[in-house]
């Protein structure tokens, strides 16, 4: 199992330290550095900045939002980043959510599975440098009856095949991801529930494509807080606002993918309470309603030895790249967490 680092959203208050975090991860041998986007910073600019100042670590979009870009532009961006980084780019895609898609981009959030499938087909066709033509439900290239003609990407990516990941949570999305992608980007994964919530659906998709999970990258992001095992409640409290935001507020009462995931993990009553309080404006109450067990199962908390045990559980469950989001109020604390991640991986016998 490899380790990655997730810088999250640029503009979250730690921007000055993020480059140092990426450079330390590069020095320590981390496999990939991911950056995200929602309705603030874009991931492509951040990744180009990081790639220019690192040497070996891959840079990946987690995610480029599908409603934000036409598929041909995503192919252009991916090819450019792969070229500029010397073949170190990984393309992560996702549909985002209804609020961002419709409120920020003005793109209707309908038929997300069909849109994703067409989008991936066009991106891959464009990156292969064949002349681009496509007839689908959501995209037609070139537009009929006009002056457009099939064009070919003029940039040569460093590699013949740029790894393509999809951010997936629900069963149908996971199955399609297994069928059409090279990897899955996961959030709130519990090792104890990974088979029934995730892998069984990915495996079904791989079987549709005549493949197995061999070579498919199962890549969850896990917040990391290092400390004494006796301080687990306090360490868990570090991530209460984060968990409350996703389970309670990332979406509407009718459509919150993370809330549904918590319910599938057995936290039906708790997920309902967290969401009800968060959407009512009681964010502190929502955070307080999160069971410590839910946080513990979806983060890495405690001593290096305890974190090593959890890493081993994820590896045994089928995770191939574990991306860490290290907690810390200072740069020194975040860098220490990165080093602890490497130490834990070695302690677990997974390095």
C-alpha cells in the first residue's frame, strides 16, 4: 500500500504551508499529492504550482469538477499538466453536487452517471490524440450543421495513458467507476465496512469490463491526528466540524451522498440527527451528535502503533493508496504528522 497526501481546498487558511507539506511528502517518498476544488480555488493551478517545485511525487486532481469544464478542456489540461510535470499527473473527476453544479456553474444536475460515462469517453478519446468526434445524449462533437470539424489534440502527453480516477460514493457510481476508470477516490471509508459499501460494487463494475480489481487503485482520503492513545476523544474532536459538514451539510436534506454512506455503515439514527441539526443551523449540536466510533472508523487517530494497526486493516480490506490529510495548527505539526504516517506504514510492514 502506498501513501498519498491530500492538500484539500486552497484558501482554507494553510496556503503558506501547503507547498512545504507537498515538498516534505515528496522527500519522504509519498506517491501522490492531491488538490481539490469546489467554488474557490481551482485544482489545476495549484497542481501546476506544486509540480513545478517537487521532483518525484505525482500530482492529482481530487477532483476536477465535471460541470466546470467541457470534456475537451479537461483533456487539454490533463495533457498539459502531464507534460509539465514530466509524466506525474493523475486525473481525478467527479460530478460535484447539485448545489455547486446548478448554483455555481449553472449546469443541471441530472443523469450524473450517464454524463460521467460520456465525459470519460470524450476525455480519453481526446487524450489519445485521435480526431475528436462524438455522438451522445449530452455531448455531440462537432456540432451538426455548423462550421465545426473534428480536431486533434496538439499537445503530446508525457505518457500514453494518464491514470483516470472518479470520486464515487453511491453503489451505482462505484459500479460504473469500476467499469470505466483506473481508480476510485473515496471519502469516509471505514475498513470494517469497505467490502459491503465499496469493493463489492467496484468489483461488479470491473467484471462488466472483463477485468478484476488487480491494478485498480482504491484510494481513500483519511484525516490523520497523531497523539497518545489515552487522548483519543480529544483527537476525535479535531475532526467533528469536518465530519459534521459532510454528513450534515454537504447537500440538501434529500440529497447528501455522505449522509447516505453513514447510514449504510449502520449509523442511520445518528446520521439523521446530525443532518437535522446541521441544516437547522446548529453546527455545534451536529458535531456533538457524531459518535466517536464513526470518527475513529473514518480517520487515523492515536499513536504510531495504533495508526499502523489501522493502516494494516485498510490494506487488508483492499486499499492500495491511502491519502492522508494531516491535522495540525502549525506547519511543524503537519510535517510531524507526515513523518508519523511514513513511520506507521513501515511499522505495519507495508512500506
